[in-house]
């Protein structure tokens, strides 16, 4: 089983090398690694080029934002299963992709898998900030604001080809719409891996405090678009996130 991992980036000189190394150090052999850069100018491209012989496909060109870049990667992907490695993040350990492949191989009817992740401070200490335990999937949980941690989600390419890419109408929370469409609208068969898959650094687009209000606004539009009671679901979603932060206090 070939697994495609897509990294998109723009001016991420400080973190891109850790992300690349965490992919290349996985002990699973059949990995297609795609990097889509938004024409970085800070030295990111030079770091990527230093690993060029171990990267399956690499393009660098202007884009319309992160989700446009991800869609470019999805169009290039040839793996049986596809997932993301954000440029600020890294895999929790070298076994992450092996665990994912094993779950798909164990039950061929599974269309997607997800696991757990941690958020850490963006410094040398990498202190734990938030613990994201996914737990067993249920449609009831989705209706109550729960979604799996996006970078831990791996989906069959055939499912993505059938159900579509990221919606560029949403600039910051398109991952929420993507997951909601797959899990709530199309009800694909998901399987939970009770293990940490990714380590995420605070300060990326999804964790930037300055964008918190914009995320709330887009989340509201997304849940309303999918026919849910948007205000209540967004409130419940943020309550879930707050509890995960409070556990660390």
C-alpha cells in the first residue's frame, strides 16, 4: 500500500526541515512524499532542495492560500491513501505511518483513519499545551462539535476523488468543512487509532490567536451550510477545545 504525504508551506524556514525529516525518518517504506511551496523567499526553498533526491514530487509557485496548495498536492498524489504533514509539525514517532497502514490493511472496508495528537510550545522546550485524544468515532459526537484532529486523518484516494477537495470559499477553516462533509454528509467509514500520530507547534494558522475570531465566523458558516444548529455546535466545539487546554493547567 502506497501512502502519500503532502506538505504545503510558505516561508517556513524555521520549521520545514523538522517536518521533512519526520516524514523521511518513518519506518514505513512505501511513501510518496509531495511538497507544495508557495514560492517562499526566506530560504525555505533552499532547505527543501537539499532533500530533493528523497522527495517524490516538489513544486514551488504562487497559490491562493494553504487549501489551494493542498488541493494541488491532492491532484499530484498517486498513493492508495493520502494524509498531510503541516510545515510546522512533525510525526510523534517513526511508527506513525506503519500504524496507519496496518489499520487499513487489517480492514479493507475502512475509508479513513485518525489518531491522537499533541500541541506543544514553539520553542526549544516544546512544553505540552494541549492534548488531543480523538476517541472512538460516532456521528453523534460530530453533531455535538467533535471532529478528529485534521493532521491525523488519512483517507483513501478513491474516497477523496469521489467526495471532493478542499472548498476554497473558506480561507481559514476549510479543513472543518472538509471533515464535516466526509464524516457528516457522506458518512464514510472511519477507524480510530489509539496512539499519538502528530506533534503540532503552536503558532501555525490553525492555532494563531489573532485569527480566532475569523475561525469562529467561518465555523459558524460551515455548520450552517451543512444544516446543523450552527451557534450551538460551534459553542460545543469550543467547549471541547477549552477542556483540552484546561487539562494542562
